[in-house]
C-alpha cells in the first residue's frame, strides 16, 4: 500500500472532496496563465495512443500534467 493509498483510507471523505474541489478551482483560476498545447493527439481504441503517451512522458523536456488524479500516473 502506497502513502497515497494510506492517506486516502484514513482521511474523511468530506476532506478529500474539499481538496479535490480546491484543486479544480485552482486549475480554473490559473488556466489563463498556462500555455496552449503544442500538439493534440487524437486516437482510437487500440490505436497506440497509450504507447505514444508513455514515450512522451519519458522525455525530459515534456512537462508532466498537474494536478493528476484518476488518470495515468505521471
């Protein structure tokens, strides 16, 4: 069990919901300060987009997304 999993199991549900809402509001309020993406990848089921995503995040000049939850790890 990871530290993240332990915190989730111990923290009250109301607290985790408040943190989630806070992160969404933070993202909304800072969205105008973030640059637009340089490219957009559109894919289909079993089209190789997950592999492409994995290759991209391995590159040191590709920034990670923040905040990330309920998605692929980064």
